[in-house]
C-alpha cells in the first residue's frame, strides 16, 4: 500500500486545478488510490432518488483529488510547507519518526 504525506485532519493548500489557492481540511485519505478528500474542494453534483434516509434532489459533495496536488499547512508558521521526518525519543530508549514542518521544525504529529 502506498504512503501519503497528508493525514486525516491536516489543513492543506490546493496547488493546482480549478480550486487552486483554496485551503481546507482533509476529510478522508485514500492511500491505495493516492488521493485525498478535502472539505469544500472539488465539489461535484450527485442526483439522488428518494429513499427512507435520503431526500430526492441534486446534492453537492466533495470528490477525491490526487495527494500530489495538496501541500500541508504548518499550524505554527501558517505557511504551506513540505514534510520531513523527525526523530523523537519514546520510553525504553526507542526512537519514533514523526512528521515535521520543513521550514520551522514544528512537529505535525503529537
């Protein structure tokens, strides 16, 4: 299975496409497809037939986009940044690798 540089809950900036420059939160990560679903980005219209749980009509929902089109926004410096792996010490002298901002070094995974 492929790895993604973004995770569910990350704030991201859209780099290209019709929604270029928009910011949003990652709702779902799809590593097998290499895609992510971002809140309020790449909206499509779905026609729905009435059922017991869904009202009939045209509904808008987010569609997946390729993860290479998004860049993580650092919560500390508030800028779009690349990701680096930073080591942190855990109990029993074990080292764990977590994601960190390439610009300011702030840890993204707590």
